C-alpha cells in the first residue's frame, strides 16, 4: 500500500515546509488524486505558532500561482503515528525528527526531501530565512523538483 499521509517538516514551519506542502498539494490536484492524500507541514520549533508563512515566501509562491494558507505549528509525537512519511529539509531537521521519534517504526517514516531530487542535485533544502530573493526562488525550484520525484516514488511503491 502506498503512503497516503505526508508531513513536511522544517525548523520554523514558515518558509520551506509550508512551501513544500503547497507544491505537493498542487501536484496532487493536477493529477486528480488529492482526495486520496492527507498533506500537512510542521516545524521543529513552535516560535511562529499560528502564523501564516513568511511574507517573502508567500510573495515568491504567489508568482508561481501557489496560495499558501497554512498556519505554523510544531511537530508532535502524535504526528509519528498519524503520518506515513515525515520529510525533513536538512541535516538539523533530520536529527530533530530522529530525537522525537520513539520507536523503530516511527524512525522508519523519516525521509530527507532531497532524496527525491529528479533533475536537480542537492543534499538539503537550505533555510532561506536570512538570505535574499534568490534563496527563496532556489527553495521553490528545488521543492518543485523534489515533489515530482516524491510523487513518482509513491506511485511506484
Ligand atoms: P523555515 O525557516 O525553517 O524554512 O520555516 C525558518 C524561519 C524562521 C526561523 C528559522 C527557520 N526562526 O528561527 O525564526
């Protein structure tokens, strides 16, 4: 059975993971399979709890016709039971997720976003928060490539 619930995780849940959620949901919608999936995002820190994605991330997203409506929330232990796949953006995220996961089954759900790269090559989706506009564009380029690969990987599993 292929995974049908996916949680994207970054540090603040205001830049990378809400963008990943938006990109993947749009792909599922394009494929007409969005009703078969549950897709959400969360952050390792709760500092931005309840906030919309960063205004710069939303501006770059809307230029590519993504509308990010997610409100930031912190990842919980319960997420490791609720979701089939939990996908982190960088080394720090993967370490943080492994610290929260309680059992081997829960740890086995953790993936790295860049493992799904198709055309691009990268080992992490870098935090764009303290950088400029090109950093946000690069994050979207990378997430679009990774999400196509993720869909392929799920479709063939
Ligand atoms: P994100 O970026 O992990 O891609 O949402 C960040 C946004 C805010 C903070 C860290 C990362 N922060 O520490 O406030």
